[in-house]
């Protein structure tokens, strides 16, 4: 199934947009290409299926200018979902994001995460307040539990619901939750309000396709794919290189296109380079044949059995 002819298998979860120009914040036409497909969250919020990650940002002051420029370039190109976390550089990444979105907050769908050891009822609220301060905003659009910890899920969910009721977050979700974790979450009061699950997913990490991804798709819960190019480790694979050359693309663009093919998946590559942000954006326009997708399935096979959820 090629990208441009993909049939939406989960009604209302993914919308394929038509070709249109992309405009910068000044109104200048900066590129012409396929519009980024969109994903709709359970609360109705619609976001681009290709966003921007920030893992490892904010660690070096010497890199701050490049990181901010890269994020702003991504915004200009329509990649308006930005994912961050209190964990990244101990809040440093949130400060970079805050600077990048200054004056542009209403353009951005902002995602951040709470440490599991902060995820008690009061601890979650306190952590959210600290993140809001570092981000320089009054709301986080999607707030995630970074991974499971010792605090009961019921406490975390209760805090999320309180934050949502106060307007400090628009929705809440989880990260690094396997199918059994999701099932347990659904048994918690208000647990069915989960809006997303962010997981490790790329060509070389396809175990989620066995049961977790279908579970989320069937329930219209978007999946956010982090480390979509496996931190660069898959980019020298001979078959991926061969296919990318055939399309005059880069291996990273083909790896991103693979995830953009999946229904209900939001891809969040991280880069500190404005040029690479533009390259990531162009992955949307790749139209890979079924034959070449099959070739990638041979060297990066889908799972034949259940595997534990992988994390980085």
C-alpha cells in the first residue's frame, strides 16, 4: 500500500491532506510539497503526523542557538507538534522549546512528560507547574507519564484529570506502556481518557506491531514513535541505502516514510540542524512502491510473536 493511496483503516484517526504550499510565519512561500498528514486525538485536537523531538537538546549552551533555529524551521515547515520532557537535560530541553516557541505558542501542539517518581497525585501537579514555568506557557497540550513507576496509576490519572480540569493541560497520555499496561490503565477510573502512547518504534523495532499498535488503533489512541531512525544506527543498512538511492532520498527519509505509512502514528524525529529538519519534512512526499516496502519487510521483518516492549 503506497503512501498516497493508503486507505484509512481506523475511521477518524488519520486524515490524508491534499497537496498545498507551506508558508513561513511571514507569509512567504518557502516550499511546495505534499501536506503533512494529520492525526486526530480523542478530544478532537488535530496535529501533524510528523512532529519534532527534543531528546538531548538543552545539554550544551553552545548548541542552544542551533537547536532553537532547527525547531523554528520545523514550525515554519508545518511540523508544529513539539515533544519534550522534564527528563531531557533536567528541564534544559523544555527551556529550549520555550525559547523556540516564544511569540508562536498558538501555532504549537506542545507535549511534555512527567518522571515516574514524580507521578504521585501532588507530585504530578508540581512537576507540571515546573514544566510550564520552564516552557514559558500556561498550558501543555498533551502531558505524558514517561514510563511506569512505583506510584499507582490511579494517582497519576487523578492528577492528570485535575490538571485537565484546571486548563493546565489539554489531554494526558502515557509513554513506554505495553499492551498489558494499557489494559491495566483502562481498569483505573478515568483511565479510558488516555489520549496517546509514546513508544520506541522504527524499522528495526517493530515488535509493537504484533499487538500493542493494533490495540491502540482499535481504540483510536494515537501512537507517538520516538527514535524513528534508531538514533542513526539503521541508516547504513545496505537495503535501506539501496532503496533510498532509488528515490533520490536519504535513508532517514525512507525510515520516516515507513512510519508515516502506519495508521494513527505520529513520528517525532529529533534534529539540531535546520537543514535536517527540512530533509525530515520532505519525507512526506516519498511514494514508495509495494515492492520496495516488501524488500524492507524482508530485512526488517514484522514480528511473528509477542515481544516485550523495547525502550531506549
